[in-house]
C-alpha cells in the first residue's frame, strides 16, 4: 500500500484578545495622545489589549504587523521590575534571543518603551517576562 500523508498547511493564529486592561494603563496611553478623549474611547472599546497580573500590551488590531520588522509592542508594567522578551518563529526557523527592554529611565512600574525586532516575516510567538517570571505569551503575524 503506497501513498503519502499530506499535512495541512500551517495556519498562523495571532492573539486577538481584546481584554479589559487596568484603568491606569488606559489613562497613560490616552493622556499621551493629542486627542485623549477619542483615544480613551478607542482603548476601552476596540484596542487589542492583552495582559496578566504583571504587565499589559496593546497588540495589533488583527494580530498583524505589516511592513515593519521592528514595530514595537511596549509593555505597561503593573508590578515593579525589568522586562525581557524573546521570540520564536512558528512557521519556520528563527528566534529572537532573550533581550532586556530598555532603557531603564522609565522607572520600576508603568510604561516601558521597546519590543522585539523580528529577523524575518512569518508567524512569531513572543514571550515577555517580568524579572524572569510572569510570562506574557502571544502570537503575531509579521508580513
């Protein structure tokens, strides 16, 4: 009996969570906007927030980063500490080594500028860690 098993093609499933973030994170982002009231409404009703007890991020609306390999996904820290990230490509080979998000000038809690730069397009699982714990893991499609 001959024949081959044909696997189904890989399907990237980006994280679309639209969770309700802490008010302090919404206010920080809204207050940094030139239109805080409109931004606040968007952040509360449509933004793709994803988080845990330690930190929160706003992911791309449809889970896709288009046209930029270095589009940052900055965390908002609820707990004090240092954020690191790492990533692995799900639809091919490739990794982003564990890297600290810096600089340290943002204080112990709150907003921290930065995020991974992806070496190639594809489907990426990203893990943010706060002090090596509290993993926040999500998937983005980079194209």
